[in-house]
C-alpha cells in the first residue's frame, strides 16, 4: 500500500511542529545531562541547547524528514540512547506507576542471575533501573528502566526465506512462553506487536530506532541480512498486564483484556484461565501471520505441518488446548520428522505469481546449496552465532 501523498502545506505544518519539543519530550531534555552522568547519551534533539539542524537551510518542507533530529518517538514513555561505555544502543523506558501495572515487579524476574542464563528465556531483559530525583511532579514516575534496543520482528517479514527460518521463529516464541509459565507468570497480552528481535545480527549497521531503514548515524540506508546466516533472538516484551500467580493456583480472569480480542472465552464472555489464553494468543500469532493470514497478511506455503498443532492451540475449548510444555514437545517432534529439503524449502506467500516463483526458486536452491557446503544449519540457532 502506497503512503498517502503529503501536501506542501501539510509538510510545512509538520515542520513547524517539529521545531518544538512535544510535552513528553521535555522530560528527556530536562534530564539530558543527568542521564549523561549516568552513562547514557541522548540524541542531539534533546540537548537543552538544541537548534533544528534544518533551520536556515533552503529546502522544501517535505524534504526535512531527511534530518535525523526531525523525527520524534512514537511512544511517549520510550527513548533511545547510546550507552557511553560501549556505544551500544539501548532503550530507556519511563516505568508506569505501580498503580497502573506490575511491570516493575515482573521485569526483574526475567533478569535475575538464576533466569538470565536459561536458554528458554526470551523475555526482554532489564539492564538496570535508574531512579530519577526529583520524580515527575505531575505523574509521580521516578524510575527509568534500561533495556536493549530491539526492532519489530516483522520488519524482515519478507525475508523469511525458508521453512527453517519460520521454525526458528515459532520455536523461540513457544519456549519463551513456556519459560514464563514455568515461573507461574502469564503474559496476558501475547500478541504479535509484543514480539521484537535483536537488531544487531539482523543488520550490518545498527538501524535507527525511529526509522529502521536508516543507519543509526543517519548516514544512509540500513539493509537487513539473512536470518540463516545471521540468526536473531526473538523477545517477548511488554509486561504491563503480566501477572505472577501462586504456584499450583488456577487463576480465573474476567474476559476482554489484552490486544487479541478473538479469544473464544472473550467472545463467550466467560472467566478465563490466563495461561490457556496465552496458548491461544501465541497460536493465533502463527495462524494469522503464516497459516491462514488476515486482512493485512498473506499465508505462506510449505508450512502445512504446523496446522494440527496450531489448531489445537487455538481450540475453542480452553481445556482442550495443550500446555506450553506440551506445545514445545510436540513442536520439536514435528520438526524432527521433516526432511532436510523441507527445512530448506522456500516459505513464499501463497499468492505469489507462478512466474515469479519459477524465477526465484532456482536462485533459492543455489543459495541453499552454498549453505550446505558451508555447513550452515537449515534452522538458525542464535545461541551458536559468533
């Protein structure tokens, strides 16, 4: 779908708007030097003495998007920064007050010494928590959580070039929820927009957090690389609705929470087991993005072996859905029974034009033959990357 054409008047209005900081940006400007003292460098837009880099330059308004400091965050609580000691890009998140969510209690569970080394842990870690003094006088927030800077998993959606790459994606999602459930934590919002990935293997040059098609330093385009050659780690994010329950408890929640409103229990307006809802939601992510599709996504070929498992995960009766332990076990068995050529086969959109398929398939297999000669696994494994 083509982006709407922006008129010159609209561009001029946006330009005028971007010469001033939004209200939520002022917090970051006001803490620019404090954060630098803590070891985190914000972008030039948030320096207290910032002047728009395009000021005084004779350019048409609609071209101003080429300036890095013309762009603003999409989320008022998030801000990217550079960790000064190693130049690593991180994400700073102003935490919700405890009255809104339990995210400050949930996040550290996945970043403790005992959990961080678990290979099933696909929960975005917390590097550290900074305490702001004085706290926000209006909202009372006084904590900033430092996390890795991730990118949306579907930014490379067209680059799922093989069945093996899809298997890697599904497997990491499954074991990530299995890990959470093993700690009696229900995610409670396991939708596709809460899945991210590590950008460092996926891009030769780190992408800009606000515009992943550009390099971080805004010096040019940032092009994605092969998931097979450069395996990525996928993460579950957003613990705003997550809850850790007592061991062996059978919690029941009112319906309607979270972003996926297609949950059968929600439609029937009945109390829900949050762990069973998690199973449905992650199954629905796979179903909508790969097997059946939705209004925005075309299903993919050569993934029929997943149909039975995903059908059970999204069963109308929550009692008939498998636990995540069973999901992980069944998934591993399914993959074990696939032939090497199935793992290395393309996973193209089902509506791909036959002529295009005829042109792309030979090239794909030449590339796969090279991977075989170089002993590169058909299913990427981020734990073994160099």
